C-alpha cells in the first residue's frame, strides 16, 4: 500500500475530507449485476476512486448505488461500504461512502489513520465530520435508499 503525503483537496474541488495516497485491492458491485475487480485509490473518510481491472468495464451512472469491498492486506479482514457513484468514466469511478458495519469501521479507521502520514489531521477529521454511517443489517440496506 502506497502512502504519499496526505493533503487537502486540490483547489476548486468540493471534497470535505482529505484523500490519502492509500490504495488497496478492491471489488465494486452494483445492483444491475456488474461486479468489477480493481483497485481503490485516494481513499479517505468521504470516499475513494475505484480503478477497474477490465479494459472496457461497465460505466455506472452518477448516483447509482454500489458496494465497495476493500481487501487491504494491512486490514484484519475485508472492509465493505455501501456507496453512491459520484462520477464515472472508463478510467475510474469516484465513490461517496454511505455506510459500513462496526467491524468495518474499526478496520477502516485503523487502516487510514495508521497508514497515512498526516494521521493527527485525519483523526480530527473523523471526529469532527464523518460522512458515512456505521450501521448493521437493515441500517446498511437503508443507507442505499
């Protein structure tokens, strides 16, 4: 997993959360039946950028629901997020995280905070303005509604 210096969003971007230089193997699935292996990059508390392995992947529409499963070797198991597609092209898919379960949240927080150079800033960011819910069962399903 790579960890270049964390920084705020580039000038003119609307991101509320820092995106780190972390990347991890991942899988992105949608309700239309697509299921894409790839890599999640620029992972932060607000979302990630998913790059599919396939040369000509299906391109979901902005606003479409999806499930992102991160398989970071440093995490103690997979981290599953319900999310929405923020933007998409054949080169990659911007995702906004909506919810994860309590175990996923713990693994994700550890991964982000321990894997990034600016961990103090990220801890404060998580404390002040998390953008996704930590839910179980029905709560995770409602996050997509």
